[in-house]
């Protein structure tokens, strides 16, 4: 039976002990598992800085730590999207947290926004969550850009309910983001939001 595009992308997240580079072609795009290399780390960091322009002046992206990147790439948790010329257009990082899946990063280049690349990657993430029977998919994002929240809501994410305790890993991530952004006199420092989506 032939896999759908989202199922084929989901399969790329699975760990392969031999470490071979795996890839899936979707139209004129190539989605591949990241290598734990300086080149792939720098390429993803560059994409992240470019994509952050969508949030406007004063928005700071978090660092993309090299050690974290290498570890997640070895686990198969990072996918990179490239065009036909090999230019990196976007990337996504997921982290398994017990029975849940955390969407750590999903960034597209500024000029690649609105072309369906992010939705393609999100479909792969959600297909992977379903494949591993994750109870939910969680993420931490900025609340200062309404389009950003609406985009996540369009695929089933909802803001974490006020007054409901969140898992420890989410609480720690949220505290760290507020601490990091709190040094700025910026609305971004007060608008980090946690979102979650039950896995289907």
C-alpha cells in the first residue's frame, strides 16, 4: 500500500540506528532527516532567523543550541525541507516527552511563508503523533501575532486552559521563555502561550 505524503514524512522521524540519511520527495520539495552536523545546524538556525521576521520588530528567536540539535538529529527528530536546488526552506523539530509529543520548532524562511510548506510539515508531525499513539501534541509559541495562533488552531491546537496544571516539561519551557524574554521591554515578553492538540 502506498503511503500518503504525511505518512511518508512521519516515517522519517523514526530512528534508524545506522544513521543513513533518509528523504521523501513531495512535488518539487525534498524532506529529509537532518544530519547531526555543523552544516545542518547552521542552515536551520539561518532559517529560524529568517522566519522570525514574520513576527515583526522586537521579536527574538530562541537559540538553536548545537548540542540539542545534534542530539535530536541523532534521534531522528529533525526534518529539513529543501527545494530543487538544495536551498533549505524550513525545518521542524519534535521531542518525545513520555506519551506526548512536543513540537519544539517549526520555521520556514520568510520568503517561503504562505506556500504550504509549513502545513506539509505539520501534517507529517501529526501523522507521526498518531503513529506513535501520542496522547497529545504540545507547543510553546508567541501570542503577539494573531495569524500565528490562528494557524495552529486551524489544525486543532487550542490554548492551554487557565488554571489547569500543565506537564512539568511544558511548565519549565514556559518559565524559561518568560525569563529569557523578560529582559526585553517588549510585548513579546508577556505573550508566550502554550497550546495543545489531542492526537487522533
